[in-house]
């Protein structure tokens, strides 16, 4: 009998992870991994000594200590495997990667052996083939062989291994285990019969996500994967990365089960539309609907399997490699894209008649907008019109909005909705921005000031854990609340809420240590220790969260340059912006000077809103403000709370129906690609604006395509020169060249004065927050897009919560 799906909203009464069997096993595994890392040299570490190895008669040069299996892959001798996975510690559970090494008495597992000078290896022989055949037979002994109904059929690694190494006839005839599949969570289903106990899912949950939510119960043939709740289900952040790495159909996604076969779908590589980290993902489309999002790096698999089975029918060569986020996705990136299929999407333009929004034609809607905006401009002046964009839109859309506002409307109010004004940070930027691969592979000391990466920048949290696990980096966190899923931190400095400015003051001025200690509730010794960590570290990364504001943002930008100037150290900074194109919005010329709600009516007569739900984002004060406006125009996917107040609503395209670019928080430009054809009467935002401009007598010159607009961006926007769609297709992501401010141009005295004023305004009555950040604080909260994803609504109970709030 199938077990009921659990409610996944965490509660205080739920059993703590430390009490579960899987957590104890995870702890023991972690200690074993620590010993292994201490004993083995790290790939890409300080020692780059090379050794010569003979593989199948061919001499190969490789870094000393690199895994033999990886050396064989690089040399063109792929070795079959199940349990090995790049960037995970060796497991040696499947025994499929057996090879013969000269002077060793028996076959060895290539996933655990490190290469050394003079090693002679044979990867293919009759002896090895028979050993691998036996391993496949043992795996299939209790496997249900239900490929025709398994969601993994067609892209299953076990299928490929069975075809290459399996036997036509089963070696065993015993009764097979008939355990039914059941949901581990509303997102993930487990079929224990199909599990081959490779432990990839457990190691990914431990190492990549830091949840330790999966473990093993039982021994030998009776071993089963279980979750961290007493009933064996999951309480975690439901990222689905365990499903991604599963080589068989044991773990499957609830939203993809029985929806499509691999040969029925077409994959398009695009960029996530949620946070500012900028993860790349594949959207799988069947019959005009997105059926899944995934990020598996197929180049890491058995080369022959990937090329013959997967690449041939689905993906273009330039879209095979996932770069920035490797294979990681969060719950929103993986399960939050079904809003593009929602029946709630607007399909035709709406205009307000007799107090109600009614369907109309595009020609009528565009005519009304152009006519009313011209009337308001002539009557009240261009400054009475505000053009406000969304940081979720593409660079192309935002560039055209800025051009429309300044050249056609001629208004100074061209801005966008955001939670923190990051302009002081970028105006004082003194060192380059930090990319995610650099954070994972190069930084040795990492300082996080404010922010909550596991909830609001999940890829950054993944990269922080990877830096600690893979390279032994030291992570220091300064914050008002402990971060529940960043237990890899070397040290946590627990400060008073809102006192981040005092920390930066002490880091810039040694004479302010005492003032900083009093303001932050740290001891003088703790502040001095933090100063030593920062000032004595090379390869330093400084990550800035959204709690850092005002002069403290300037100080954070200047700090990197001062540290880099001392001894020529490598220093990088990374601002943890909120939305997928927050930095792109600033680059495209949109300001952060959002009009105050009180200005709407007396000063601002018309609001041109492109993709921003002001009522939801800033509260009901904007509902009252919109009611006072003479004209509100909204581009939207859905009839949002703001769109309900508009006079004209124009249906726009989603990121899955567009070509364009986003710029992430590291200043990297990435493509979004059209995966779907428009199912409604939708138009790109830039096209809508261009058509309105034409009716107002203007000419923006961008009617051709998004690529045409981006060429203009590359010609006019600093830092974007030389970037083209062709280069982005080839390179995946290109970092813009941001202007750096020389330290000689910065008045440090005035900056310190502004910092001291900000420190003086800190609320001294505030106490430290003892409770750690709750699971799901950001990931599980509904938004304009995610509330239209049925799986998320059901899993997190959003509809029930809204019903209860409405009844009050």
C-alpha cells in the first residue's frame, strides 16, 4: 500500500535530524571523508606535480593524486560506473569500474585509486568484462525490469550497462522484492525495487545541499533509502538534486512522472528566472508544455552513453554543458517553471470600461495607451509619467523601456522595483566581481556579511559548501541569525540586528574596534579576530547580503580594493542581489528611485508598469496610490493585484517564450532561449513598447528582434562591448567589464564619517536573534510566479493559507 504524501512545512515538534539513523550515518560518513581528504591530495590544489601513467599501452600525463577513473576519462578510455560522480567523495559501492593495475593482486576500483608515477593500467580485457558482467547480474537479480513503464527508460544508465555487459538470461530465479513505490515528499517518489544502492543521492544531499536528509536503513540486500523523518519521508528544501543524479528510476520527480518519454521531448538550455545567481537549466517541452526542468551535465557521464543515447535526439552541441551552477538547482528552479503552462495566463489585452476590465483587441489597447499618455504629457508635463520595470525582465526589455521613457515620454522617472538600492556599491566598486566557479575553486577565505544564501541565493550556498568540502576553504559568517543549513562555517560572528555597518567600520579603521564591539554585541577580542582573518588572508572573497545598506554598501565595495592593495592579494566581492536581472536593470539605465506612493495623484498622473506587481511587493499602500492615478498600464502574465487596478492590461510573454539575456549578480551575461511557441495572443515586452512608441510618434528602431536590440546594447552600454548572441551560445556566460574606481579617487575620511553616522543610528535596544533561520523562509514563500505552480501550491499549502487569511 502506498504511503500518504507528507506535509512538508517544518514544525517545531518534528523530530530533529540528529535523532534519525540517517543523520548518524551521515556524521560518520563526514568524518571518514575528512580523513580521506587529509590523506589524499586535492585535484587542482597547490601541488600540480604530474606523473606518467600507462593506460592500455598509451602513456598519459596526469596530476599526481588524481582519481584513476577521471584520468582514464580524460585520456579517452571511459570506464563504466554507477556510484562515482564528479565532485562527490568516492564510494566504491557498485564495483563496475574494476580495472587491472600491474603489481596489484586483484582487480581494483578505478573510482578509489589515485594515480602515481609509473602506474600501468588495463581497462579492457576478458577478465574485466566478466567481472563487470557479474556486477550487472547481481544488480539485476532484484531489479523489477520494468523499463516500459519507468520514467527513466531511454536515459537510464543501468539500461546502457545491461546492454553492454548484461546477459540475455537471468542468473538468479529467486522471488524479487515487491515493495511499492511511495512519495518521499510531494516532489519526489521512491521506488525501492529499482534502487541499486549507489548512494549518489545521499552524498549529494550531504555534500551539495548540506541537508543530510537521506540515509540508509537495513543491511545488505535489505538496505533501503529513507528520509530523515521518523516515517522515512523527507523534511528538507526539496531541491530534487537527488533525483537528478539517480542513475536509474528509483527517485523520480512528481511533476514528470508518466508525462513523457525522453525521445518525445525537446530540451532548450536557458537561464532561471528567479534569484540573481543565474543558474542554467534545461526546459523539456512536449506538445507545447514544459514538462520538467533539469540541469544534468551530460558531459560528465559515460561518453559513449551520453553521445549515443542522450545527445542524438535532444540537444544541440552548443547547449550540452552547464557551467555556472554545474548540476545544482533549487526547488524553484527545478519545480517552479510550470507557471508558463498555467490556465490563469492572460491571453488577450484588457481595457477598463465602466469600472471593469474587458477583453479587447491589440490595436484598440495600444491606441488607448498612446492617446492617454500623450494627453497626460501635454496637460501635466512628461515628469508626471513614471515608467517602472521589473528586475525579472530581460536586458532587452529593460533597455527598450529606458529608451522609451527618456526619448519618447521624456520623463526623468525611469526606474524599477527593488528591495535594496545597490547603486552605492557599484559606484564605489574597486575590485572585480566574484563568479560562482571562482568561489568554488579558487577562494581560500570567504567572509559572508549578512544575507541568507540557502533561502535567497541557493547556488551561492552550494558554492560555499563546495569551497569548504573540495578545497578546504575557511568560511566566516557575520550575521544577526544563525544560518541553519550553513553548518560548514569555520566560525559564526553573531551580531546585533542591523549592525553590519559597525563591522565594516572596524574592518576599515582599526581605531573603531571598541565602537564596533559595543554596537554589534561582539567582544573586543571577536572583532579583533575578525580583523586578523580579513587582513591576513589571501584569495579572499567578501559576500555582501541585503542587510548591508547605505554607506555600509560603499564601505564593502571599497574594502576589497584596500585589501587587494595591501601586498597584492587576490580579493573579490559578490553582492547577493535578489532578482534574476537586478544588476541588468541597473546596467540598462533604470534608476532605483521609485516614486513614493504619496506622489501618485498629486505629481505622478500615469504609471507605465512592466512586469512589476507593486501592491504585492510593497503592500496595500500602493493599492490606494494606483486608485488615484489617471492612467495605469500594466504588462503582465497574470491578472496580479496591481493589474486588477490598471486601466489597460497587456499580456506579455514569459521567459520560456522569449529570446534575450539576463545579467547575474557576478555581472555575467547569459542567454535565455525560446522553448515554447506562444499559446495565447502574447507579445514580447519590447515589441509592445515599440508599437506604443510608434503610435506616439516616436521610433525606437527595435522592431526586428531581441538579437537586434542586444547589438545596440553592446554598442551603447559600458562593459557589454564585444558580447554577442553567438559568443554567448559558445561560451555560456560572459562577464561584463565593470569600471573599477581607483582608491585615490575615494575620500576615505568622508566615507568613514558616513559610516560612523550609520553606526550611531543602530538600535541599541535590539538583541541577538537566537532562533536560526527557518527552513523555507524564502524558498517556500509564494510569489507572483510560483503561486501559479500547482505542485508548489499544494506542497506548501499556499491556497489553504490564503483561504484562512481571507476568512479573517
